[in-house]
């Protein structure tokens, strides 16, 4: 086992995404020594670079890869999993999603692709200040926390991102393949709690339209 891998393992951080500042605290000596240890661990395959400055101990050493949802926030601090990724996680759409889709508090879209962890996409939305995490839940996956949108928040985020105009539930079930009974079971109070989240009037019309059909 490489020296850096032993240091990370001894600190109990084998399953964590580590940045340069964390490695600097773990590794004694000069920055050049740390640079050399990182490069040796990368060449050996014991350490994986997710993107510049972010690393992960390989599954062959740690025993398993962390869940992609856990990795997502490290790639874009403050982000949460949403859209089809969250809908699939909650069982609202019938198929799994190969890309981890997230909403980010930052102003630009970004993508990260990793041969080991897959593809991550981060989208900004027009969300009112103070409401960014409304309807977002903290879940624990394989012992590590992740932020995941509730099914309703993920659905509305999709409306917002794709600039959808409300038509009716039937159109929604056709486009997203969500069962109509599941949509009609949405709680109106939960829907109203999400009304202040979005800035655009289009989203208010969508919430009005959905509210008018659920529970009928």
C-alpha cells in the first residue's frame, strides 16, 4: 500500500472525497512531498482524481465506491441531487438514471465526468433567497450523508429547468412517465410550501395547475 493511502486509511477517510487542503493537513512535510505522494498513489491506482484538487481512494483499497449522491456535494459544494436522479431514487420514474443530476447554488452549469463514479451535471435555477433547500432531505447512503430533493421538489425543479408550461396531468404522465395516481396523491400543503421557492411566474402557473388537479 502506498504511503498516502496508509495515511488516509489511518485517519478513517478511505470512503471520503478529499481535497488539497485536507491532504495538506494529513501529510507532514513540504508541499513537494505531498505532491510526490499524491502522484505515486495516482500512478499505482490506489488514488483516483475526480477533478483537479479532489481525490478518492480506489474501491480496491477502500472496499467500495461511495454512492454518487454522496460524491455530488463534494464536486459542487452546497448542491443537492434533484430532477430525474431524485425522481428515480424515490421510485417516481420507472428507469434508473445514468447521470447524477443536481441543482447547484452557483451561477453556472457544470459537468464532471469520472470513469469510476460516472457523470455529474449541476444546474443553477432561479430560486428565491432562503428557499434553496426547501423540500430537500438529508439521507444516509452506505453510512454517508447526501442531500436529495423530495419527489415533489424534484418534479418542480424539472419544470423550472426545462421551462415547461403547465398543460395537464395527462401530459405530465406522458412526458415523464410518472403514474397519474402518484401525481394525484401529492399533498396540497406540501405543494404550497414550495410555492415561494421559485422566482418565475411560469412556476406559479404550474403550481396553480397542479394544485387544481391533484386529489380530484
